[in-house]
C-alpha cells in the first residue's frame, strides 16, 4: 500500500508540474514580482510553519513532521522547486504558535503556514489564504460526568479555548449574542486548553471537532469524554496561510491545490489522515 501511495504521488508530481508550467508561467513572467518566490529562490530554502495539531500537522514520535496539511505543502514544495528550476530546495519545518503566525510570515521566518488556519475575514488585512481544504465544526468537548451537552448547559460556567484562534473569536461572538455569561480562559496551545478541561479546571473546551478527536483518543480513558451534537457558531474553513501582497504566489499555491484535489493521490491522503473516527462507542451519543 505504501509503495502504491508513493507511486501515485510521483505521478501526481509529474502531472501537476506539466500543467503548472503551462498555466502559471505566463503571468509569472510578467513584470510583477513575488516576494515569496524571490526569497525562496535566493535562499534555496522553504520554511513551513506548523503546530502540534493532528491530523493536520504534528511532529511524530520519530521526530518527523507529518499530517494532512503537511502532505499538501510537501507537494507544493516540490512544485516550487521545479518551477524555480532549483537543483536543491531545503524544506525546514518551523514550530509557530497561533499568535505568532502573521509576524512569522511577514518577517520571512516562514513562507507558508501549513498548520490549521481558519479562513477568517478579519485576518485578510494581514495575510492571504489559499483555497479551503477542509471544513470543521466547532463543538463543546467535556467530561461525560459533567453532563454538558449544549450551550445552555454552559451558561455562567468556565470554558477553555486556545488563544489567537478563530475558535476564540467565534466563541466571544456567541457568548455575547446568546448572553451566556461564560468565563473564557485562554491557553497558548490546544493541548493546554484540552488539559484544563480534562483536569476539571474548566467545565468544557470549545474546539473544532476533528482537532479534539486525537486528544480524546490519546487520553488514558477516552470513554470519559463527550463531544456535543450542538455546533457552536459558524463552520471553520481551513486554508494555508501566506504573506499579504503576494498574489502570484497565492495563485501558484491555489493552482497546485486544485490539481492535488482532482488527483487519485488526494483520495488516499484523505483516507490516511482524515477518515479516522474517534471512539465509536462514545462519539456523538449525547
């Protein structure tokens, strides 16, 4: 199976390369300049930002950075190398906190943020987003013993949420509009926010459902947790984050993603990273 997957990726690389040369070379040869392409070409290096957010981006037990979004960005890296005609392109994976993403991009610390980034209108004055690659729902994660299933159950209680995330912005909006009187405690990482809830320092965690599943499955007692049926606020659309004022690079990334999504290799990537369900005996029962 692994050999088949690798062969599919090789075919995808070749197919995407031929199509991108035809589709992208004309506008990129115009007078416009891409600062991201220029930086990559001069340094022979691509810096990819990531966070510990399985199944999209994470450093595994062997030290390798992996995940669905990382797989997308690895293919994009290969296409960048071909397009720029670079004999070698060093790809570095840089851990970046939620609150550091914009600064890291604008200071050239990273060229792409390939972790979980929600395409939010309020961020588009500072950064650019690729085509959406996944849509998640924001839900209430809690200990089963607390019998919290709805926002109404949370009224006047304490919840945890990662700082700098779209989840926090959406929760603040819902809190105001529904007059929930929530006490919101923020954390530097998603793991810390989960631990607050698991250790009963908060009554619940508000988090995208697909990001909660790995934390629940890796806990000592997955059956102790529950994920709400109720969706909190709007859907979360994930996209790759890039520098502002670089439309040529954004167009290149979007075209590459379009060809990936249309490939058979993408179906395998989806099955590998996004099809794993959480504990079936617990999932969405309440």
